[in-house]
């Protein structure tokens, strides 16, 4: 099972969880969307080179804290890891600087340009207007041979799928993707080769048992795989 988007460094005892996932045959794209998380992922990638795949970016939740220094540091990370995706980055109406032309958009455009320059996929976080993000990508010249969008935790509609497919987009499906009726109804229209599944696991992932005791790394790893299997089963039933 491939978890196409999760934050291992944010989980308790990430090295032990990674070891358990490796034992179970799980693989994943390690998302690192803040400078501290980039650094925390380095030993995990080193310990499990055949199991985890890097993705470095800057999340819109910290957009107003980011200056040119952090962008240059991100570019350095991407160059040191030539296989890494760019992201997670994007737009989120819940955080400051969301209005068109403001800080979130400028930061998103900078990272989209990194993806084009370095020929990398772009992992996109979108809470707000998918059409706005698509227009930005189209204006920048997506796709190229290796730079294409990945819509993480996808929650868009039929038009978004149509325009996304014209950009060779990947749509990463999370349990939340089935909550909105308009999204659930059109998931079957996405070609299988453009679909992935994810947990988006981070510090908010259930790490306790129903009785309040802490789950072991093995139990957390099993829960991650069970969530992926549940998403896959839902997709197959559409």
C-alpha cells in the first residue's frame, strides 16, 4: 500500500512507526511543509530509502512567516533531493493572506515555479477556490514533462477534474473526499492512472486507543494501512 501523502515526522516515535510500516510492506510520500519538518525527515529518508519518498514545501498556514531566506533554503533542499516533489503548498482560506495577490498566492507561485524549473510534481493543498489554483498553474505553463499538479485530499468538482486532467494532474483521495456529495459523485470519472490514496496522517491522526491508552508504533502503522484499505474499498464500490 502506498500512502501518497502523510507526515511521518509529526507522528509519535516516527522512526519506530516507519520501521513497522516497512515490515508491513507499506510505502509513502513523506510530506514536509515547514523548515523544521524538512530537517526531521532527513534521518527518516536515510533510514528507509526504499520505503519513503520526499516532498518538501511550505504550507499556506505559515505563509506570513516566510521570507526569501526560507524560500532559498527550500530550493536548496529540493536540489539536494533530486527525486523530491515540491509541496505541500497552496491556498487555504482559513489562514491569513488568502486574498488574491496576497502572501499565500505569492508563496504558491514561487513553489510552482520551483516545480517547473526543477521538473518536479507539485503537491497542492487547497481549501477555497480550486479554479483560482488551476488558473495560476495554467498561466505559469503547467504541465511540462515532469511538472504536474497533485491535488492532495481532493475535494473538487467535475470542472476541476476536467481542467486538472488537461494538466496531467494526480488526484489524491482521502476519507474526506467522500464527505461532499458533489465530489463523491464524480470520483469515478477520474482515470485509475490519475488516482492515488492517502491518509494525510499527522499529529491529529488517532494515536490513542478507545480506552485512552497510547497506541504502539505497530498499532499506528496498522491503522494507517487500514485507512488506506478503507479508501481503496470505497473507490472500488463507486
